[in-house]
């Protein structure tokens, strides 16, 4: 706003000078206050923005210093880890070297055997085949019996706060029938019971009128999770009913207790027997177990009789003799060990017992895999034998069968077929006895039970025989067909061999010994001659058992070898082949020191695994497969990626030793070689990490210096010289004082004029 006051030229000039001085003082004071001569783009655009750019870059680089510093620590952690791993590996090496220095056990070399299967010679024979034999078998019986059920009732009222008050007082009548005897229990409630437990306590204490005969002997009262009453019969022989029919009973009491009037029956074993045709007090079971007399149990309610599965189980445990057995739930089982003459038998009075106990299961062929035998079927009695009978092997043979064997004695009478009748109850020994009792078979064949298998062998070289196919032949595991006598030489020739063929045997590097086959002097043509020739070999052990022969070398402390050679077709006819076997080396009795050192070695490997996982810094573990990327500039164009390694024991080529590994010097030497390789790997990687660390530290120092340079440059562009600005301020203050004095002098002329009017 313009002023209407007119100032003289001198006054105005002094006023302007004073105003300029004030402005300069304000500028100087601002510089002194901020320490900067350029505080905004208005002061010096070029310097301001250049300084700001340099400062921003310095700030970006400064923030990178933290991550670079963390990277340095990560590398240092990895380097520390490698240093510690190296110490552990060196410790493992020391342990292995100690084991190498300890006394090694004496080595032995395996015995060697070459076997062959000789063809049948002059004696035709057969033996029951397959893996299954007919020797005495354990008797394992399992039947699916009819299950029992327990009478039960669950109330609907929540009794957590009691019965609801005296208005619900009354009597609940519970009638119980236990073992056929009915009893009445009048449970008196006053309605003020605090909760379900109080109701249960009164009910349990209620008697039938007979002192001590309390309800809890027949029913189990409990509280559900919802605080309802639950009533369960104690046994399957207890039925019960609930009503409001007793003296003083009220429906309100029954309702308050949440109970529903009605009958709640159990189903006992006796109930099952009766419902399937049996009769209480009459139905019975006779149990026969080898080694004791028959045991009888009657099903009913009178003295000594039983009515429940639990009671039957107790009876079985007391009367099973050498057998083991039980009945529970839906399984009735009895077992008796294998033994000639052993058996378990059942004899029931009626189908009710058979059905209830599951004994009416269909009879089944004996299952060699499970030993299952089925049940009695429609019969009321049956014995299960340890010595398997033909009827047990094949149910179709239960009523009798026969077997036909044709014998040709080559005596001019021709083949004679003999048919022998057998019973379904015959076991293998019975079959052998009946076959040998046949005059023709007994005269020409040796018939025996060999370890549960029927064996038939011609008595002389002239005898041929054949067995006819049939159910009995199959049940006895025999193979139907002809079994003719043939000499060893005949078999060799039939297989493509010839007289003059040889078999050679060399043992432990010794000279080969030769067996020649043929009809000449010193040659072999029969099994007896072959057996004798084997026995004459030196440096080896030999045996002929049945159709199998064996040539062997005993175990020793030096390398064992066994070489079989000869004519290919002849060796094939003998059931063997040209071959060389070398005995496997075995360390002797383990050295306890080496055993202990092996354990120590394995423990060190476990520590290596743990340490490699623990060498983590800030979530990065360069020894467990993690990589580390370090950024050196604010644009991210200058980086260094350090590739991590996985240095657990296995990746270092070190594996835990099992068995008797440290007992073998060769294996220990291999372990030491692996350790040396691991140490080389660790040292190489430590060098890499050291190089990486040096690089990162150089970049770290460079970044620090760069930040300092940028910050100094930025400050030089905008910072004020406080000395200069202080001098300026002093000069301006002096000028201001002089300007004030000059202005005062200029105003004195005007005051002189004013005094003229005074």
C-alpha cells in the first residue's frame, strides 16, 4: 500500500539502505542456522540438485553396506563351519588310522561245494513231492460261534441337576431275571437327589428283599456324557424290565429319571442253543483231547451247568488238557500241538449246540498254508487229527477210497496191477501198512514214510512200477506215472554222452583228477562205482545221498578253489556243469578295539551331518546347499553370487560303516582314502570361500569410501563457511548501526523545522 507521507531524499535513502542490510542479515542468519549456503533450489538450482543426487546415491550405497556386512558374516559362518568340519574329518581320520593300527582278525576262506543230481539207476523210486508233507501237524481249530448280546437301556433325562424336586418322588420297579431266576428291585427316590450319581448310588444299594442281594450285582448303572442314566446287564444271562408298577411307583418318577418302561433282554449262549433246536438242561458237549478223558458240559441254569460264553470259556480253560483254547466274541478256537496220535474231538447232543458254537461249518480239505480244517458239517461228532487222514486231506475220500500200483518184476509174468482199499480215517502210516500188506507190492517194493512223505522204491534193478492217477494219489502228493530202473551209464548215453567221457576235479590249485565213464576196467558205469570213485579223490570231501552227490573243499586260512570239468553232456546227465568256485574271505573274531573305533567313527559322521546343518547365518547356510547373492551398487548391476555346497558326510564321500567293516584292513584303507579326499574338498572350498570373503570385504571398503566421497562432494556444494558468514553478520550488524545513525541525522533537519513552530 502506498503511503501519503512524504520523506525527504536523505531519509528515504537511509531507509532503503537499512532495509537492504536487514535482508542481508536475514540471509546470513539463515545460513548460520542451517549450516548451508544453499537451502533450496531458489538459492542455487545447479548446486542444490547436484548435491541432492549425490546425497541420494550415498544413502543408497550406505543402505547396501548393511547387506554386504551381513553377507560377510554369512561367509564367515560358512568358513567357520568348514574349519570345524575339517577338524571333525581329521578326527574321523585319526579314528580310522587307529583302527588300521589295531590288530586285525585272522581271515578264513569259505568251504566250497559243487552238487549234482544223479539220475535214477537200476532202482526206480518216487517220493511224495511238493513242499507239503503228511507228518503230524498242529491242530488249529477256529469256529465262528453265534454272539451274545447284553440287555441295555439309556435314559433321556439330563440329571446333572438332579430329579427336579420332591414332586417327582416315587418308586421305579426293576425286575431282573438272572440264570432263570426272577427278582424284583423297587428303587425308592425322593426326587431331591442332587445328580445322576446320587440316583445311581440309591439304585445300586436297592435289594431284592434279600439282604446283600443288591441291584448292582445284576445291572451296571452309569452316567453318560449327557448326564443320562444307562443300565446294562452284567452278563448275557441277565434280562431286565423297567416299570412304574411297584408300590409307590409313579409315572412322574420314571419320567424324571428319563427311563422308559419296557423289557430289555439279553441273548446268552444258552438262548442261542435253544433257539436253534437245543434244550436247556439237556443240550451238551463232549470234548475229547488226547492225553485226558472225555469232558462233558451241559447247557442250562441248574448246578454245574453253563449258560454264557464267559462260563463256557472258563470251562474250556479248566478242561482243555494239553490244548489251548478260548471262546470270546464270535470266535471259538482250540489248538493242540503236533504229535502222533494227537486229536481234538467234539460230540454234541443236537444241532442247537453245533450251530451256536459254529461247529456246523462245512468240512474242508486241509489247508497246508493256514492249517484250517473246517467244521463238522451236518454231523454231530467229529475228531480232528494231528496225523492227517485221507478224509481230512480230501473230504471226498471220507467214506473210503483205493490206490492202484502196477508192478513189473521182469520175471516173465508181465505187469501186475494191485488195487489196495483204504479208509477215510487212514493216516500215512496206515496207508504204508496196508500197501506193504499186499503180497505183490510187499515183495517188490520198499514202501516207507519218510518225514511225512510216502516213498516207494524198487527192491531190485529188475523192478519197474507205475502209479495210477486218482484222488488218493493226489492227496498223498504222489505223481502218477511209470518209475523204471535204468543204470547210470544208460542215463549218460540217453543224455547225449558216450563211453569214455570224463569228469575232472581240481581242488585248491592242485592237479586235476579224472573219473572215466564206461564198461572197461577202472571205469564207472553204476552209481555204486561212481560213489566209490568219488571217495577215492584226494584233497576233497565227497558224499552221495540218494540222488544227490556233492564234492567239497574244506574251509581254510588260504584261498580255497574248486574246479569241475569234463564232457558237457555227461556233466549235464550228472546234474552239474563245468565250473570254478572261489571261497569268500571272512575276517576272524572281531577285534573289540576296532568295533569300538567303528562306532566312534560313525558318531563323528553324525556330528558332521549336524554341524553342516548348523552353519547357518541369517537363514542362509552355504554348507547346506543355499546360495548367497550380494549386490554392490544401487542399480543392482554389480553383484556376486556365492554358490553354496552341501557338505554332509555322504556328500563328502564319507559313509557310516556297518557290520565288521573296520575288521578288514582293505576296507579301512578305503575309508582313509575317502577321508583324504574329503579333506582336499574342504580345503579347496575353504579357499574359495576365503577368496569370496576377500572380494566382498574389498567391495565393502570401496563402498564405504564411495559413500564418504559422495557425501563430501554433496556437502561441498551446499554447506556454508561459518567463519565467512560470521564475519558477514558482524559487518552487517555494524552497517545496520551506521544506517540507523544516518537515518537519525537525516531526520534532524525535519525536527529543526518543527522547532520553528514551537
